[in-house]
C-alpha cells in the first residue's frame, strides 16, 4: 500500500471537452436519421426547379436580374418554407400523436431539450437543402456565364426565413398534436409568404420592408455590378427572423411538462429576447432610407459598403470614339458600339460631340415602387444616356435598359435592332440637351433628323419613343405635324450644310433658345 | 321445375327479419361512424368550416391585393388548396394491416368519405363566397363562380388524393400545396396550360376536363389502393 492509494479520493470536476454533451449529439443524430424532411426534398426540388430556377433563365445573364424573382421576391423561400414548416409540425406533433407525451416527460432529459433536438434536426435538413439547391442554382448560373456578384446576404435571409418557418411549424405541432397540424402549418406559411409578396409590391418603405419577400429597394439596377449589395436590410431581416425563431421555440418550453422551473424560466427569457430582437429588426427597417445604392439603415450602415466595385473596363470603338463598359456588360459591347456608331459618326467633329463613351453606375430611384414618384429623381424620368464633362463624355446607364436577348420582365426577348434603335434615340435625345423632358420643338427636330440619318425613318420614330422605357415621349403618336415637317426640311439639306448649322447653333440648341423659325 | 322453391330460405338458414335488418343497419352505421372518427373527419369538418369563414372574410373585406392574376386569385386558391389538403389528410388511417384484413367495406368507405368531404367543402366554400357577396350588398366581387370553384377545388382534391396514394395520407397535403405554388408561378408568368386549371377562364372546357380527370384518377386510386402506408406497399384493401 502506498500513500497514493491511501489518499482520500478527490472528486474531479468533469472536463468540458465539447460544446454539447455526447448524449445531445446522439439524440440529434437519431433525430436527423429519423426525420421526415428528406422524404419531402424531391418534391421541393421539383418545385424549386419549376418556380425559382426555370423562370430566371429567361432573363438577362446578370445576377441582379436573374435573382430578382427567386431571391428578391423570395420564391426560393416560398418553394421551401411551407414544406419545412409542415414537416416540422409533423415532427413536433409526434409525441402527442403517438400518446407518448407522458412517457417522454418522465425521461432523464427534459422534454424541451428533446423537442429542440427534433426541431434542430428538421431545420438542419431544411436549411442544408435550401443552401444546396441555391448553391446548385448559382453554379448553373456561373456555368451559363452570368456576371456580377451573387446576392449572398439574401441567401442568408432565405436560410433565416426557412429556419423561422420550421420553428413556427414545430410550435404548431407541439401545441396541437394532430394529423392536421402539418397541413395547417403549410397553409399558414404559404398564406403568410404570399401575403408578404403581395404587400411587398406596394410598400417601398416603413415596416413592410421587414417582409422577407419584399424586393423593393434591393434588387434594382447595378447592385453587385457597380457597387456592392448593401447588407443593411438583410441584416435587419435576419434579426427579425432570428427573433421569431427564438420566440416560438421559447414558447414550446413554457408548459409545465417542458422541464423544471429553471428551464421554463430560461424558455421565458428566450421568448422575451426573441421578441426584443424581432422588434428591434422592425424598428431598424422603419428608419431605412433609399440611397443611390439601395436601402440603407443608419444604425447598421457601413460607409465601406458605398465604395464602388473596382474593375478593368471592357473597351471598344464606335466611329472612332472609345466606348468602355463594366466587364459584367462586356458581352453586349459589340451591340453597343454597333448601335452608337451611326449617330456618333453624324456628330463627329462638332464642338459638343462626345470624346468617349463610358458606362456609369445606375443608381436606385425607387421607380419600381408602384404608385409613387421616383424617390431620387429630379422631376422627370431618369434617362439612360447623358452627356457631361469637358471634353464631353457620353455616360451610359445600362442598368436602366433591357439588354438584347432574353428578357423575363418584358413582353418578349429584346431584339438587336430594337435595342440599337433605343440606344440611338437615347443618344440623340442626350445630344440635343433635352434632359428628362421631351425637349423643345427644335430639339425634337434635330433629334428626329439625327435618328433619320442613323437609319431610323421618321414614321418609325414615334413607336420607338413609346417602346423605350422612361423615355419622355411627346404627345404625337404619328410622324406628322410641324416638328416632323421641319425635320424633313433639315434632313433634306446636304450633310455638310447640316453639320455646319449644328456647329454654329449647338450651344443655343442645348440651351433651348431656338425656335422653329431659326431652322434652315 | 319451377322457381317457387327459391323463395323459401335454404334449409338451416334463418329468415331475414326486421330485427336482423335493423341490426345490420346499426352495424353499418357504427362502422361508418368509427371509420369517420378514425379519420378525424369531424375535425376536418370544423377546419373546412373555418376555411369557408376565411374565404367569406377575405372576399367581404377585400383582402385580395390589386395586381395581376396571381395577386387577385391567391386567397381563393390558397383556401381551395387548404381544403384539398384537409380532404387528403383524412385518408390517413392509424390501423394499417388489421383494418385492411378485416374491413371489406373499406374501399367503399374511402370513396364515400372522399366524395362527401369534397362535396361538403365545395358547399362551405361556396356558401362563404355567396355570403360575402350578399353581406357586402353586392359590393364584394362575385369573382368566384360556382363552376370555377368546383373545378379548382375538385381538381386540387384529386391532386391531394393522388399524393395520399403516393406519399401516404399523413403527407397528402403536400400535393395540393405544391400545386398551389405551381399555379401561382404559372399565373405570374402567364402560362395557360389546362393542367394548371386555375389559370384558365371559367367554364374552359380543357381545364374542366383536366380537373375532372385528376379527381377521377384520385378517387379511383384512393378507392382501390388506399393511401400509402409507412413501411411498405399498402396492398389491396
């Protein structure tokens, strides 16, 4: 016998080797294995393909456009969350449906902890599948050459929404252990999400910005191309959804059978914290304001997010004038140089002719919000082409235009001729200095003459103006009247005479000081 | 040889008396009642009535938000899908093999319950829509014609019954809910295939035929095969 063996046994504090005890891992593993969610995934995958992926492939290959429907308007959530909620309700009602509630209440592990393991397994399946499907969709986009930056923050919002709705569904099942809990949860989730979508179409600010399927102020123009996706609104929504998740899960820990008094007090604290978090999220979005780069929330905004995305432009030439675009739009460079070449050739050598053309970042205007004026415009509709600087530079706001090719939100694909006509019209309108208005009669005359010189006959011009987004069309729907008569006379002049007249009168033309009598 | 003897009961058998007929009727009633209770049909009826009230409230107070077809129809369609999901879930039975082995009336009961519940759901939803129109003194839209409601609900109930056959009664709700998502997407994108019948105008023949085929297929399969049961093939009922 040694001193060591005769020493009194000293209880050793258990070493903490893992964040969760082994039993909890095993419970979670069992729940993951016996979860119903995997059986629902083939159906969800089919819906995801039909509702989220397939329509997006009919749009321009830019992330901001491709993901407008499925991420901005939340169709990936609509495809996933009702089924996640329903399966969670089914799993949550399991003990009650099978008459095991009393049995599991007397088990070693508190009932609430066991319930949380069941919910966690369902949520893990649902969120993992959501991330997998979205990842596959983005991989397909990458393979198709989609340009820009994927909206990763909105993916996180989707995952948070799926989590929150599985929690809500689980609570339905836990409190109402019935076979009807699952359809009731699916029904409720789908009703809430579709209501959220429909409400979101009409609300561009205020509390409605918290709705996970509201795309206003988030998916316009050049987000992820010229400047980063602003994370402010996604962060507020994630806070709200995380708060909802915590609150409803906490509710399931409140009944007497959920566990001891300490655990129930903890559940009550979780409910209170969840409600506070959700309320904070709603409060934060109420302070959101539309900036040039999207919705910003002052308390969350980081000025570093306002920095433009650096890029090496893709450049070409049109009638000898350099034309440079964001590389995300590089695929359309030939179409743009081809469209601009005739009109740039017409004005070549004039004192106000552009020395170069460059794409500029299209900023948020709020114009997608129905029933209200553009929030950031200076009165008239913003134009996609403008001349500025000295020497003059033609700025192209291509984010405002539907580029040639498939167009999911138009009546059909945009043809090359149609696009070229629109770009020539926008250039001529900018060149005469008409700005956001239809322009003075003389400006309209010169615009019509330039377009005719670029191969667009007078008869086709009213229709072209009507089909160009945001273009401030004059009231005339036909190529008749004094403007087109004067344009005919100007166009009939020899090119050199027309050029000389424009060189002499361009400043007065742009200032709007000329009348029809001043025309040759 | 005459047929006179056929009127006589066979030797050894008892003549069917009024008491026997009463006992048979009582047994039939008891069997039906037990079947309905085991399928939670009373709860389903309460929930269907709730959906009728929801439809009434939505139409009465114009919860529908102005917009395209997807926006205008989404509450009626969601209510119809909810009703179809409830009908599908009532096919779930807890007894499995013993019930199938002992209950020769099971297919008849499944068919009768599905038809009756679909009819009752139609009645409740139609009543909700009509009450909204009347209580708003005609101001509420009469935008849910009976024929359209019957077509949409019947077709979706068929989808629900088919998904109960494929996935099991407990998961029969998945079919109508998935169909609702497909319908909303089709409405938003202007698709008009008759297989997505709610996208077609009222009284469209192709849509009615497709919806009719689906409910017929659903009723036939749920009658003959019954809902899929966990752990294997349900086998003949």
